[in-house]
C-alpha cells in the first residue's frame, strides 16, 4: 500500500512516480497512453504556461470539457502553479456557466470542442475572462509544448485552495466549494484505508465520473497518487463501460447507482467477462436492494458504499463489503464513519441525539471544506466554530453505529446522482407568462431515483401547456434540472409566514415508503 505521508502536497502526486517509475503508464484514454514521466513534465509545462499568462497564486483557472486524459495535465499543472482548478459542470446552461466563471473570477479557461460555441457566446458576459485555450484540434498541445518544462517547485501550503467545485444552491445560485491541499491529503489517508482506494501499481482503475464532480476528481487523483493505471472514460456510456471492463481488465470502479442499473440493463452485460473486477464502489444517491443484489450476482466482485459530500471532499461513511451480505440487515444503511471522521445526528437545539432518533447529520474531519467561495454567511451557517459541517441530510444511527439517511433537511432533490435545488428550477419557470406560482419537488423514479416535478398555479384565463413550460425552463437551466412532469393546482399550500409546505406536496407521491429518499 502506498504511503501517502510521502506527499507534502497535491503538487507532489506526479513527481513521486515520475522519479521512481517514469515509464509506467499513468493514464489510458482511448488507447492514448501517458507515462508518469510524461505526465509530470506536461504538468510542469502547464504550470509555466499559467505563470506566463499572469496567473498568480490562488488564481482560479476554469476547465469546461468532458473527461479526457489532458484534464490531469491541467489539474496537476495548476497544483504546481499554486493556482486553483475550477471544474465547470458542462451540463449547465450558458447563463449558469457564465455565473460560475464570473463568481470564481476566472481569467483563463480550458475548453473542450463540444463547448467552444457556448464559451464564445458568453464571453461578452464574462469581462474577466482573457484567455481561452481549446483542448482539441492540437491547440492545447501546441500551447503546452511551447512552454518551459522546468518544474516551478512553488511551495503549496496546506491551506492553499487547489480545487473549487460548484454545488447547487438553495437560493438559485451555485456555491463554490473551496477544497485545499490539506483536505486532499486527509481524504487520501481516509480512502486509502478502505477497499475503495487501496490501489496497487498493477491495478486498472476506471475513472468514469465527470470531473466537475468530487467523485470523478477523487478517483483520478487516488489512482495517480498510488501509481496505478487510470482508465479515463470520456462519457458515462454503459456499453463502453462494459467493453473497457472486458478488454482492459478493470480492477476498480466507482459508479453512481443509476449508472450501475443502466450497465446491468445493457444487452452486452450478459456476455462481458467481469473476472478482473475486485471492487465496485458507489455513492451520490441511495441504491435499491434489488439493484444491489443483482449487481453483486452479475459483477461477482465486492461492493462498497460511500456517503459524503463535495463539502467533505467526498468523505463521510463506508458500508464495507462484508456489510453487503443481506443476512446482516444493513443494506439500507450507508455504513459507519470512515477513518478520521466524526459523525453525529443533532436535534433542533444542536445537541447530539441517541440511536434511533432522526435529526440532521453533521460531519467533522480534516477534509471538511475551507468554506464557500466569497460567501462568508453561507459558510458560517454550514460549518460551525467547532468545524462540524451540517449536511442538510436527516438520518439516524442504529444500535450498532450504522447511519441511515431518512430524509433531507434541505429541499434538495437527487436525480441520477446530481443534486438539484427547487429554487433553481422555480426561478427558471416563474417567468413563463402562464405561471402565477410554482413549487418544485422530487418524486420517486425507478430509473433516476428521484425525478423533478413542478407543481404550477396557472394565471387566470391563460392556457398552460406542460411541454411549453419545460421548454421555457430549458433555455435557462441545465437539462438534468428540468421537470420531468408538470402538475397543475389551484393554490400552493403555505404556512402563516408564506413558506411553501413542500412536505405536504410530496406526501401523496411518497406514501407507503419507509424513507423519503429513493
């Protein structure tokens, strides 16, 4: 097992293995192989290029593109330049992308070919953005190879921000989560002590989750930090996942439950050889017992569940492989606290509750975020003075110390592993000429876990068509946030202060279920 204490900062990740195993393959992307020596040299070139562009320490550097091996050159290059990579969710609509870039203050952005037109469209709305580097057609390679390959060897302090990822916001705008070098060294130590992240140099790690998600970044960095081979998947296409597992002899993978279901449903699953698989880890949303048990039978490997958030650098609890035996009765649990994590369930008064009582889940660890970028009030609400992070999830511990997610304190919807806040969707719908009032809720969905539903109050004597309302929202927010359905109602239920009673709206759709998440 790799000794993570050898890393003084995340900037050392490529340096260690380039010095000791320069010819070992670090990344495989569509059969394009990158050795550790090449990766380290290219990271240095990216760092020197960013410094030449005037990117001072702590400067935010945007990345908008689908998964690619070159992402890690950029990421490790920003580490070496003491800059901060801002992974932009490419599923966002143009106005949302502009908001993220402006909020982060990005002056430089690396852009995949699929998103060049979007960036060109929003440039007038992003006055700080000075340099756009295309990741395709050889433009990036030409820029990179024109740079000095000397490692700048800038000191990276533990509290230096290194990655900034954006989460959906309760008020309609996403928040930038500041993750530091110390956060990552902490999560390495945690994940490396579980089957999720104990990679050996001969392991092949499937890096499937998008790089604007903490899971995608974490699995990639864990693989590189331990000298394994990272197999980068461009998009989460089930047939391609099956092909790579079979042909490349994948040993480890992290997949969200919806993707596990899609892989199981693919016709090629019946003829795929899964013998190389050691472990599949999953998280980001609950998984049904039926899907999990079927996956264990088909894949024939160990399974490990992770419960964590972007704000905790992905860390929280582990449901270990042995706990996946149905006879243990823990399949509905998300496990016990991971190494280095304290977890408690608190009531409305902020005091810890005994086993069996439902309250808000709080986490304290070395990988809790520094804060929300430029949002001191939101940070103070989320992280108390004793560094307990309030997750917004409601749950309880059983007598054996296993944590169960029961509901959400926040009005968040999780669909296919993506977090969606109703306020974002409601803001996008409210401008429609037929809409007088709207509330958005999550309802059970067999495919995505939860689906977004809009409950609309029509204006008097105005025709309203669900398809038109959804199309109107599509111009303003990302496709995955759009309502899958629209219901009409005479008036929204509200409390005396005017707050929408979402639980009353949700109740008919969740009736008969023992928990209010799916």
